[in-house]
């Protein structure tokens, strides 16, 4: 099951195990079961601390990781390879007694959860967003005996996934009922369980010299540059890492041949934590007001004050805004082909958008789905020629240009899309099981209202120093009117905005 390189890496990790763990495995005679048995046997052969026994678990094939004489509540229903291999390794270490890398406040929150909580996470092994959810729920299971978690590979349990109309991953059930979906940190899960911070937790914070709003590449860069100046720095983010958490392969980040969004986001957070920066994660800004100091009000009612503010709130997927899009989100309407594509194996799907992201999505999906239809509003595709050539060479892909998507139809899930031919005005309907929206991004700036000048696209207008029209307020990254939306450019603009904020502090002599 494991090649030589992976086994060599795994062997190093298994040496970090502290106590014995017991793997209980429930398998049948199918191929997945045989592969699971082979994986479990390989693990046992690599460490004397891993014991294996047969058992009757709720799902077959599956295996659990336990301390001897007890059930820790971690079950893998499916083979945790691909993106989930790290989840397997961490589960072995944590169950063996290795402390998870979460802060003490989170540990206490988890331990104080009362009542029985049985989590089930439905994932796909190609999903780069799923491991964080799986690992968070596994940690919670280790820390609290009243919490259990089962990871379920949708490809291995197709009937179960289809019976629950799960069409996006990760999707999490709690005690048999839908709980949440999408990428979530352990802090976010705790917040959804009612254990989040409120306004009182921010009352004693002194004003900042620089307050960064947004935790993506631009925000992380800005915060680090500010902290290195020795000034009081804070960063408030609704999701540290920002949009790169939803990015699969990154191959244009200079000096790094290839990485993945979640991995880069983790590196950014780790770098930020090297400095004396007040990180306020899972907090959403809702108002900016310039007074003697600049005030940022959060959704929970807390008000943060700072001499300068750097806005780096990034962007999000653009919606097409047609009937059915919101109603069937995660029920056939999807935005990430890498994450959700495997759930549409052998089915008919559509992609809305003929730019690079849309055509790349169509090419990826064509290798999984039965048929892919591309719907493009313009009279021709905007994607690079090499991508168009590749798509046109595929026998199960079709391109419709000069068409307007009118409605996404369905009952309890998507069953088709209606579009209009813009030349003839004729309306057509395609029966399909899923539709992927790939029409670009929209900046996360609605919350600013008229407090900051924005262009017609909603982007914050800045000069070459990242300065906005409000003294002391700067902006960087995809939320600004920078012409190119790239990770490396966002990082550079974050550094520029931070240096500009420091220069402003020096020259204006703002007093608290």
C-alpha cells in the first residue's frame, strides 16, 4: 500500500508514539477492504506499539484507533491516504499520548463540552479542505471521552452519501443530523457549538499601532512587517489563511516549485505566531469609523481601536445570482472541483465560466464525470489557448458560448440548468446532477459602506503606497484595486501597506 519514500517518512513519525495503540478493523472481501487490511498490517509491522484485532464496527470496511481497554472514538471508514494520510499519522500519535498542537484555551473548551457528541465527516481523498476538519474532530475525540468521530470516504460509501444527498465535502453530521460543511478549524467548530468568544473578551485590549483586518497572504505579510518594527500589532480575521485555504496546487510562488493552499496558510500562521502579534481569529469586521483613533467594530459587538488600519480582507467566489444557486448550494451547486468533483463520478455536470479557472475545472471534471458542459456568457472562451485545446480534445466535454444561465433547477438537489441562447433568445434546459460556478472573484468590502472609497467593482482604491482616501487607513491584496490578483503580489502589497503605515505613524505623531 505504501511506497518506500512514504514508509521511510512514516517510520520517523511512528518513533514519536508514546504508548501502545490498538487498531480494531472490520473488513469484508471487497477491494477496499483488502487494501484497508493491507494498510493496517503494514502499520503494525512498522511499530511494536501498534496492535491489531478484528472487530464488528458500525461500517464495513473501517478501522478504529484506540487506547488499550477503551474506545477513543476515532474511526476511519475508508482508507486514509491521499490528503488524509496526515490525519491517520496524527491520530496514531495523539491516541498514543502525544499532545496535539492546539493552545490551552482550546483544550479546556473541548474538555468542558458536556453531553454525548457523535460526529461523522463525509470527505473525499482528493479534497484539500477535508483534512483540517477530520484532524480537528479527531483531536476533540481524543481530548473528551464524550466525543466520537468517524471519517467517511464518500467514494467508499456511495450509497450512504447519496441517501443523504451529500454533494459537497467536507460535510459534517452531529448525532445523525447535518451540522456544518466546508473547511473548519477546531476553533470554528467550537464556535458553531456555542463556545466562541463574545464582546467581553475584547474589552481590555489597548489601542493598536497597526491593526490588520484580514488573515490571508496580504494580511500576514502586513502584520509581520509591522511587528518587526517593534510596534503594537494586531490581526483580526474571520478565517486565517483566507482564500488560499480553498486553493489546491500553487506552482507560481517564486522559490517554491509546488505547494498547496492549506500548507501555505499553515506556514503563514506559524510565521505570524513567531512575533508578538495579537491574533484574533474567527472574528468578522462589520464597521470602520475614523475618530481620534480608527475604530473597527466586530460582528460580536466588540470595538477595536488603532492608530492605523490595514485592510486585507481578500475576495470570495463570485455568485451568478440566479434562482436555485443559493437553494442548492452543497446540493449540486459547487465551487471547488478538486474537493467536490469525486462526488459526481459517472454523472453529468456543467461548469459556468470560460476563463482559465472554468476550463481547468472542466478538464478535471471530465476525468471523473460522465459528461461536462461549459456555459460561457461571452461569444468566445477567455481561457488560455492551451487549455481550450486540451478541453476540445476530450470526448465527453461540450462548450456552449454566448449563453446566459437563467436558473438552476431541482427538488431536494440539482437536476438541471436552464440557459438562454443570447443570439436567438431561445431557452434551453440541460438535465444534470451538478453545476460548478467558476466566474471569478468579488472583494470582501461590502461591510465598509461609504467609509472608504471603492471603485465600481467594490475594490478599495489605493495609491502606490497602499494609501486609501482616509488618513491612517491602508489596503492591500485582492480587496484593493491592484490589477493582478496573485499570492505573491498580495504579500508584496501587504508589506508595502505596513511600511506605509509605519511611515504615517512616524510623520503624523498620532497620540492615544
